[in-house]
C-alpha cells in the first residue's frame, strides 16, 4: 500500500502516477473508477442474462475510456482487454497475442460479444 498526495493507494502504480504526471484529484478519480468497475464485474459474475452482460460490458468500456483519459494515455479501445470480462467466451490467447493491434477474435457464441 502506497501513500501518494495523502491518498492511500492499493492498486495504483505510484511510479506510473509520477511518470504520467497524474495529480492527487486524478488519483482519487482513478481509485473510485476502479471500485465502480469492480462492482460491475461482480454483477457480471452473478448473472447469465445476455442482455445484462452486454449492458454491463458497455458500462465497463466507458469506465475504461475514462481511466485511459485520467492516466493520460491515448483513448483507444484496442487497449481494452474485453476478453477478460466475466462470462466472455472469446479466445483469450488469440486476443492476447493481438492486443493493441485492433484485431479482435470474437466467438459468435459469446453471450457478451457474439
């Protein structure tokens, strides 16, 4: 656990905070967004309803865009690890291999992406 700008951080990389020039208000926003994102992931784990999974996935995508912006990274969905979402049945290793390229392997039977 680190303490940056008087804010306790458990999952935020302090070196990245410094390298990206992220300020204390942004660190708090990043921390809060991760908490909300984890709540949505838990909701996904607890449902099998495809429409709810898709809805939650879209909310997580919006959070991922916000996180990229707060971290001062390029806002780009090709860097979202969509295949790691609960209940996703898209090929993990294929998508990992093409991470960041924009190419996606989608399982047509995936309840979220198919």
